[in-house]
C-alpha cells in the first residue's frame, strides 16, 4: 500500500524572508475578486525589522510589525507586490466594488482599494484606546451584509498568551457602505472566555489538560509554559440545514467556531450571536436539547488556528486545519527543537468536509513539512470555481523554528469537490 499523497505539496512562494533568523513571516490571508484576481496579505516581525524597508512599524506584544499586500492575475502562478500597511493579523475581503484589508495595531485598523488592489487608502481606525486580536479567519456574506469576527482583549495584565481573556466580537457592515467608518459597522456584545466558562467545574473530558495559573500560566516542563484555557482565532458560520439542531429559520443566528486552547487536541470552542429586532447583536452560548450549554465541539485540528469556508455548490463546510500526531508525549520528553507544548505541532495541513460543522470527513493531507521545524500552519482558504486555494505560513530548513518561519506559500487543490465521498 502506498503512503498517502498530499493534495498540494508543491507551492509558489508569495513572500520569502530576506533574513530567516531575524525576520519572520506571519498571518497569510487570501481573497478572490470577482474579476479572478487574487489578493494576498501577510505580516512580518522579528528582531531584524529595523533594517527592513517599509512603513511605520507597529509595536504589539513588545515587537515591531507591519504587513504587505500582493496580487495575482494568473491563479497564483506569479505575484505582484502592491502595498505595505502598518498593522497585523490582517485579512482581505470584498464589499461592493471595493477590497478591504482589516486587522489591528492595538486598535482595529482597515484600508481600502477601489481599483482591485492596485492602490490602497491610508489606514483608518475603527476603535480608540483598545487592544484587539485575531488571525486571518473567514468572512461571511448574507444578503447585502458582510460578517467577520475580531477579538477584543478584555484585560491588559496577562503575563502569558492571553486567549483566556479574549472576547470574540462579530462585526456586520453593509457591502455598499464605506467600511472605513466605524459608524457603518455594528458590533456584537462581548463574551470573554474567562467570564463565561467555569474551567474549575469542567470534568470527564480532560479539559483543561494542565492546571495553569490564570495570569502567568504554568511551566509544565523547562522552557514550556502553558497558558490558561481560552478561545481565539474565530470563524463565523451560519447553519444552512433546516434539520440541524442549531438551525435558525429566521436566519438571525450566527455561530462562532473558535480555536480551543485546552492543552489537548481535537476540540473547537463555539458560541453564537443572535441579531435582535433593533439590529443589535447579542453573543451568548449555544444550548443542546438537554438544556446544557455547549462550548466544546469535535473538530480535527481545533487546537490550532483553522479556517472554514462554506461551499454553496456542494453544500459542504470545508475545514483547513493542523494535524496533531504527538500531543500525548510528556512535555519534558519532547525534542529540544520541538516548539512549545505537546499540542502545538505545526507541520501538517489537512482538509476535511462536513454537512453540519460537527461530523468531519477526512478529504486529504494538503501539505506536509519534512520536519517539525518545517511547518505548514496558520493557513487561509478560498474557493475559486472548482479549485481551493491555500495560503500557508511555511518554513523550510532555514526557518528559525516552527512558529517563526520564513515563507508564505500558495497551494492549489484542483477539483476539490471530487474529494467528497
């Protein structure tokens, strides 16, 4: 029997770090414009940023950052640099006749192009004096509205990865309005993980896997500090099947599918947002028929950043996520060059499909790095006709480590619907 063959092992390099030891590539985001043009975004950070040409650097998490925009007119075969932007964790999306890129530099930041990504506006801000977070997650369109999620940091005293204090905030804007203006967005109410999920009462599912101090985290092995449980890097989905337990016949309910930091693998976290009669949006937990709240749902790769898109043709949700293979290795037994905690493996990207966002069928391995260090992770997904595009945060043998990598790579899965069985 032959070993499994990746669906898209070969790739085109969109961006390569000029100094892999000191400048790292992050946050790949991708959108397909109506004319077929592709827009890709990424950001850069690392100790070598002062020596890199570009815009004003943004200081976040004690580091310098800025982002870049590229376009392709030949289905990703070649890429053209278009602009830099002074923020991070960005993603491109389409609204009306414009293309936007939204992210944050502490506050929410956004730029717009009215010529299919050729030129870009100055940066506008959608908040003031706040600290936001996200990754290039998905974007959802319903009627003439665009929906996406950013995450606000509700507490500034964390001494470790702050996923426990993040509140996912669903944002809604009319595709025909000027989305550079805050008043043209509606923000849902906030629901921070630490205020919502009583971690000390959870039992029987092994969540959390480790005891972690709420502010500082806990050292589970030398050099391996585990943060408290939380949720982050949120996708938004709407349940389309009228027979689904979570279906809303009025179309006012949107579900938030989030990376679940539990110390383990195989779960995502969920919440929901309900649109009210006055247009406001309320964030709350979903319930199952027993009346119990549900926060954790099965999701392969839910321990890492994942990306979900809904395909109207196949009526399937498609999931791009990271495969774990060694999450039960004792932390103190991990190789020295293995990044962070046992559940933080990053070198295999996998594809699944589902009719209901709960039961996932394996469609294939997308791409694999030759070692733990040569990661393929934090990827974004887009549909273009019969093809799926994957934009990956990628490392080769020169990468600093599995987290701080040196490439942004573009992969194509052709005729992806043929993978359904």
